């Protein structure tokens, strides 16, 4: 996590900003960053998507490369496909609720729509 996201993660996950490090020569001119274990990152992303309803992007480098970044996963509360494996792992462990999309058609007893403007 870099920049403002690093501060958010530090305060949310670690509950302290002492875990923030800086690329560059000093705190005032460097880019703030914080590192997470894979397990902590997956847990944070599940929480951001399922509980806090945020959008999430994961950028990764190719093996052996430190400069060629590419978007590898993107998700939002309504678009969870890229993170489905992480969400399913949490469900198997019993720690998450997976959102379900359903369509309903409500009618009164005389078969008239409950919301006629629909």
C-alpha cells in the first residue's frame, strides 16, 4: 500500500502509523508505504469489499521485475469475481457473509403489482 492508502491501512489494520516506511531519502520527500502479509492483505480486501463497500485494485509485478506493474485484480461490492477465491476461503472458515443478488416481484392477493410504477 502506498501514499494515503498506506496511512489508512496502518491505522485500520495495525492501529498505529509507526509501521509506515518511506521510499526515498526522508519522510518529507519520500513515498509512504506499508507492507502486509498475504493473509492480512486478503483479510483487509474482504473487509473492504464486503463490509465497508469500497472498490479495490491489486497491482502486481511480473516475477523478477520491479518496475513493470500491471492491474491483476479489480473489485467492487457488485463485482467480486476477481476476488472470489479469497472470499470463498473466508466463507469456508466461517468468517464472512457473501452477498447474494436476488430479484423479487411483489404482488397483492388480487395479482396487482404492489408498486404500480414498476
